[in-house]
C-alpha cells in the first residue's frame, strides 16, 4: 500500500483498513453552515457583493505602453494603487494613504488594445491600518480571452486631520472573505519580521551564488548601471490632502529601475517581480523626489535592481527624508519569451558588496517561498498544490511557520463542513473534495482558553491523553512559537512496525478580539531524522487546534485534520465506529484539560 499519506496517529491510527470509496459515506450529511449558499445573495435576490469592493476597467492605449507595445508596469501600479485606495476609503470613510505594498509577481504582460480589469476589497481592518487584496486580469475583447496578470496585497492607513483613525472591524460573510480575513493576521506578522529575516539569513546561512554556466569574461561594473533622477511633485500627482499618490511614486521607481536594468543587459528588460514597497514617510505637493537605482546583483537569468526615494522641500536643504525603498526583479526575454543569460556584475567595495549579498539572500527567500514554504499557495489559496512534507531550513523558518499556521486557518474557514455525528455535544464534521477528506471535532470545555492553548501546544504532553502518541521528543525548539518534534505512534493493525512523524508545531496567540488561539502541525523533513527501518514514516499535511474564548472560563476547542486520498483505506465504513473512536480520544482530551487547568497559572500571565 506504500506510505500512509495522512496523519493516522492524529486520532485515527488504530482504525481498521477498509475498501476504497469511503468518502461517499458522508455525502448528503447536513451542513454545519447550511446558510452558506444564501450568504452570497442579497435579500432581493441580487448576488452578494462585498461592501468594500471597488472595480476599475481601463483600455490600454498607446500612451500607456512601453517600447514593446506592452502596458507599462508603472502605469499598472498607479491603477492598482488608486483602486486599492478607493476600497480602503470606502471602508474607513475618510482619506487613506498607502503604507506598503507586498510582493507582486507578474504572470502575463498586457498589450495595447486590451482591457485591464482590477478588483480590490478590504480583507481585514486592524486598529489603524487595513489590508486590501487586489486582483488584476487582462481581457481581449475581440477573442473574449482573459488572463490573470497578478495579485497584490496593500496596507493602507486612515488619516483624518493629521491623526490616525481607529477603524471598524470587517465582518466576513463568504468562505473566501473568512479565509482572507483569518490569514491577513499572519501576513501582517510576516511584514513586521521581514527585515529581521534578511538579517538572520545573512548572519547564519551560507548563500550559494549562481555561477554555473556563466560567462565570467563579460563583467559589468555595478556603477555603470547607476541611475539618479529627480521629480517635482505637482497637484496632479497628489490626492485631495496634498499627499503624493503611492502609485505615482511606485511608477517613478519602476521607470528608473528599468533604466538601470537596461544599462546592464543592453536590451529592453521585462519586470517580473517587485519586493515589498514600504513607505517610511509621506510626501506632499512641492516636494522634490530624488530616485536612485542600481543593479544589486545579476543571476543567471534574472537581475535585482534596488531603488531608493528621498524627498526634500527646498534646493538649499541638505537633509533628505527617506520615503521608500524597493527591489525589482527583471529578465530579458528572447523572441520565444524565454529568459536570456545575463552578464556577470562586479559590485563596488563596501555598500555595493553588502547589496550584492542581500540580493542573493532575497533571491533565496523568493525561491524558498515558491518551492519550500508554499508562499504562492497561501496567497492564491491553492492548497492542493502543496507538498506533504517540506524540507526544514533554518534560514526559511519564518515562511515555513507562516505556511503552517495559514494552512490550518484556511481549512477552518471553509464553509462546507458536514455534521457526521454528535455524541454528548461533541460534534464530528467532515469535508470532502477531490483530493482530501478532512475531519473536524468540536466541543466546549469549562477551562480558560489561554490555559487550554498552553496545554495543547506542548506536544510532549500529548501521550497523557492521546493513546496514538506513544512517545514525543523535542528535536529543536526553534523559537517561542515554533518547535520540531519526533513523534512515535503504536503499531497500526497488523503492521509490526510502529509509525513515526517529524512534525513542525507552530502556535499563535489571537491577533484581535474574536480570533482563536492556533496550534498548527505539519510534517517536515530533517537530515538528522531520516527514515529508519525501525519505523514506518508517516506524514501529516495539515492538522491542529483552534481554541476560541466563548466566555468566562468557557472555551470552544476545535481539532482539524486533513488527509489525502490514500488515507481513506485506513478508515472504517462503520461511521458509528469511526465517530466513537474520535469521540473517546476527544473526551480524553477534555479530561486532560480539566485535570490540569490549575497547573499553569504563572505561565498564563504572559498570554
């Protein structure tokens, strides 16, 4: 039968094997959220539309294009920022300014004569800032074809009379809105630690430089790519408060970055990705903006250009305000749209060498996001494309933790959970789709939520209540919120070998009122803990707990477990037997929480 492709030790490892086709047993069960279908429609029968949603459609004219007849990315960034700002202001009810724009990956170019369709809506509002999700598509009205161009996430801050505004909270209604609302808190956490992630990577990891098959005889000094340009901020460049549009600044940055890239490759480069824009301060009408760009590093088929924006008011001023910095990745495409090999770049001593190393670090993070940590899967919500076990890489631990938490939040936010059984107010729900069968247990416990969080997040105590955990060892305490465990389970059925898992456990405290405590588990691979003949290695794709505070000393504990189709052979066709197995384990968890609710009083003071 091969490797078990699901977390059998997670509550279900001793259930006997059965024929295939089990998933259909749950079909037709009552949905826990039977109103989900009607949520998307208004009372008068119209399709539901998010109240913060704003749409923009623009016909691409020759004045919007570059020398290749393609829409200038700078112009696209202006349209994106405008649409996102209007969405933010619709929610805030007052003027908003761009605080940051997350990484953007451009999938397709847009040609003259085509239509750009931009849709933006507020995913979540925090105290004074909000995350806006943006989707960009292109349309050929003659052939009726459409393409996805990019997705973006922007952060806006509401301002009224030079002071920040406390924002009202978003009330998500659809499954998509609930997913984005939940994951937005984790993305916000990622933005706050981004700079530290780069520093840690440079300090602790050896970066492999891409020198294979490079023509080292063709070397371009980085100084030859340097560009400096000045722009005067005029009223058309600013909003009604006199602040420069963030999209306009981004467009000017894209312009100087393209010039710098052209000086390296001596061709017309194509912008493929933009690292996070972070606006450090405002700019107003009358400011002079100095934009500086230089190629930081050139890899085999791509190059990174760094751009810095500084502002000053009068020509006599010596002090300049740092407005923004960004990093843009360019490629040069041949007639078949394949990336060409680029010349090698020689950095300047000092700051040039520092920028060279940092560019390599950012490239490693980009590759790790797309391959190891599954960043693009979380942004696009394509969880079915994720690998089961991912290699543990200390240099990429932030994104692996992000992916772990976000996967569980996405699973818990789904609407179509079906109630399979309920015993003594403990509910078992199931969720079926093409590749996965997921389980969800839910109960109320008379214990403090923070206390339950501490008890459940320490996997070393799991054998005290879960008979499917025989032994748990801490392999590595990564940080306060993440740890790697080696778990050994008892033998399964007639199989003489016990099963083992290497699991990354990530936990998060609530970001805001109404958010749950989260404990997420997923398999990772470690060189120090390879598969051994003694055990049969199992894998868990996504499992864990969400713990909600329901009142004073009352907590809702929800357990989630997602298994692939291969796991179905280990599940019984006797639904009552399956429910009883889950129920007994979950009741043992309840007893464990009640028996130990007074043990951790000092630790609760830190939560």
